[in-house]
């Protein structure tokens, strides 16, 4: 059924995928004073029933087939927290039912699909937001504003994430490239690629990459090193390590006026600092932990008819760089980033 959403009534969300992340997103909508979870869809009946109880969704609005949910329910928006390889078809389905869409990262696992979605969203009046939460994170927003206010871009960037990823995802769909798209670069690594591209706010032009794979087919990467060249001649070096004992994340954005630094451990709030031209490090007083929840940012973008924090274009950039990185790792050659559609 088609959406008839108005800010005068609660926003009716339907969720596809009700595992840990789906339930977390559902709780965000329930906490919003103008939203509710009207229906949920999940292939596993036990997980579906558990989520229905937690999110207060009646049995009649619990579906094992998301297409039946879209056909039968009066919804305003679709929330997608399914494996990466399913995102394209489910975003398309949401748009075909005239729904606003909030999809977890990455946008999809195919450059052709990413271009298709970018084209569809340009032709639509629906809001489509991606779940790249660093676009809501105070440290990353402050870094992006720092460079935008100076009307310049970082010239050299290093970014790294380490994580015991392979042991954490073993046996799950995230280690199945047919569903995940690849390995850690398409999972937590996707956040790092996106964050670099978003803070730099420049167009990537080429990628060289080396990877270590967990599988003989060389699909599931656990180590990836990327060098990304930009049209303005800036360079970013990105390292993603999925076989390390703890989570650590670090970014250094360097330019003529100094640098912005972001770092942190585990999934705690990230610290923001600056480096001046004398090399002195400063820690500005910013309000860490004050970020909007994704559901709130999504509904705000819809109600104000404004661009969401993370857009399909952001997803296209990240997918294009990621796909170029895999191609470079397999071929041993520099690969141009293809953004034409």
C-alpha cells in the first residue's frame, strides 16, 4: 500500500530484518514521539516472534515474507537491516510502494546496483537515508565542518580500523560473500571508507589495494590496504584489519592549516582534536554523545524535506571505491573509480 504520511499522525515504520540491529532500530522509532513500528518481516519465525513481543507488533502484522508486508500494511517508511546483498532489491521495493527508506550500510554490493539506486532516488520524491552513523557523530561532523569552513580539503589522510572481526562473524552471513558482498571491507570497513570520503568531501578518482583473504576463493578479506587518489590530487591511505585483538579506530586529516584527528577504542565515543601549524595538539570542547538517533534524523529529514545525513550518493561513492579496491587487489593494478550513470 502507498504511503500517505503526514506529520500530524505517527510515522508508521515497517522493518525488514529483526535481529539485533532491527530490534535496536525498532526501539528508536518507538521512543520517537511521532513514530511507531507497525509491521515487521523476518525469515526466522522464532526471531520474528521475539521481535514482535519486544516491539509490540501484533501477530497479524508479523511476516516471514517482506513483500506480503508491503502489500498488506499501511506504512510510511521501510527500515532495512538485512544482509548487504539484499539491500538493492528491498530499497527498490520500498520506493515502488512510495515509501521513505532507511537502509543500513552499505548501500549495496554491486556498483551497477548502486548506480541504479542513485538514478531511482533522483527520480523520486521519497527520502532514502543510509545508516552510516558517523554522519551523525559529533567528532566526524566537527571534522567535516572544520575543512568546509576553511574552504579547503585535507591533502593527505590516513585512516585505520582494527577489530577481531573474523572470529566475531565466523559462521554468520557476514562471512558468506553471496550475502555480505565480501569481507570486513564491506562490513565495519565500509564505515571507514565512507567516513574518509564524507569528511574530505572530494571526488575519488582511482584506487590501488592489497588484501589478505580468509578463503581460498579470495572473497572474504580480513586485511585490506587501500590508497585512494582524488580528483584534486589529495590522497587517502585506508587500512582495515579484521584479525586483531581489539577495536581501535584512528583518522588523521592533514592540510596546509594543520590537521584534524579522530580516534577511539572499542565502540566508545570518538575523540576529536586539531593540530595547528606549529604542531601543537588542541582538544576543543565539543558536546560528545549528543547525537540524534538514526530514526530521529530520518523523520526530521522527511518532515523538513531536507537531505538526510547519509545519502544514496554517499553510498554510491563508498560502493564505487570498495568495488575498485577488490578489483585492484585481485588484478594487482590501479583501478579507476567509475561514478558515471
